[in-house]
C-alpha cells in the first residue's frame, strides 16, 4: 500500500484510509466492524477516520482496534452540540468535552488529529473553536488540529496557522476543491483527507444508498447523469475503481477515506488503491465532462458539505 506524507504532521499514511461513518450510521455489528478494520490494518491501511457525529462509530472502532493503537493514525471530529454534553455548538466547552469523550470511546490516550466538523466560517473567524483545539493539543490530548469542510470555509481554515490537516470533498462529481483548496493546502504543507472519494456511488442512482447517504446521493446522481461519462472511454474498469483512482490521482490529496460495512468491498478497495492513480487522459476526460456539465447547468457546482 502506497504511503503519503500527511503534510507537516510528518505522518506517513496509506493512500487508502477507512471512513467510520457507515459503521456508525448503519448500526453495524461489532464483530463485522472488528473483522473489517483489522483486515485493513493487516493489509497496509493505517489511517482511520471517525467522528462524534457518527452514532456508535467511535465506540465500535475503539473496541475493534484499540489493542493495535500504535499501528494507525487516528482522526476524529468534533464541535456539534450533543444532548449528553454541556455547551453550545462550536464552544470551547463542548469541544473540550467531546475530545475527552472521544478518548474514552476510542480507548486511547491521544488522538493524532481532531477536526472541527464542518462549522461555518463565522465560527472559525471567532477563534474560540480553533483555540479549544490548540488547548487540547497543548495538553497532549490531540497531536494536531484540523478542519473538515469545503469551499470558502475550507480555504479560510487552510490559512490558519493552527490548522495542520484539512478534510474535504473531492470526487468525480465534486471537483470544486481541486482547483481551489487543494493547491492552497499543498502550498501551506497541510495534509489533505478526502471524504466521499467514490461520490457515494452516484452511478447507482437516487434511492440506492441506505441511511445518511441520501443527503448527498441526489446531487451527485444529478451531476453524474449530466456529465454523460462512459467507462469505456476511461480505460475500462467499473465505476467504483474509476472513481477512487480519479480521487487518488489529484495533486495534494494525501489519503482518501472509504467507509464500508462489507468485507468484500474492503478487499476490493485495497486492490483498486494498489493500482495507483487513473491515467492522465482519463482524468482529463472526467474533468472536462464536469466543467461542461457545470457550465450547462447555469450554476456553480460547489463542494458538498
């Protein structure tokens, strides 16, 4: 498995990472989570991403791989308000409690990265949320602070000295951040985690993805249909392979996190990642199709939060 440097953190992480959203939102059985994540670790994946907002995900991952804590880079996300925590969203109070709770749930004494989970730019500008992460970093609870988001808020976050890692959307149906946020992050030596790297399987159409995917499937499916792509024009392979290899090919991307509750898909994701980036000609075709369809739509296709 190819390893890439996560910006100025210095961590060497696998190009393919594991996203913990599906195992939480879909209520995946603990044994299945344990089998999938340990299989990934056994086969070179050393990056795990989760969030306080993924119900049950932190607990499931803590139970699955806490005994192998020195083998992976661990990321979680925070900032939203929860019924069992005191404080308003994006306040120092709620962030401090969320960090402490994540440590307990994930059964570890530190997080390698903690991200602010999609807060609007106004909260970044106030400074309280970022300062809370800096405080957690200085206390040794987290090693690096980061931000998960897109578009102008992502660009603003990338310009903050305290932010060492950005998580953002990059895929065949979500290309706005390729020309804006990725170059900015690279220029500032910020590690980039890509969420939704396979566009939530937009080629399956609306209604074919369960649970939380529904929020994104409609927009991605509409964009995908408008792009009019044919896999035969892209060097072959199925859409899942084309999509992941497209994302991994983008300059500035460190790791692409793919969430799955299916062991067979976990194996397949490793096989695809090991094929390396999509050829330049195929990338150019996909980028051109996106630009033309976006222009025809009459509106900007921004990164989806």
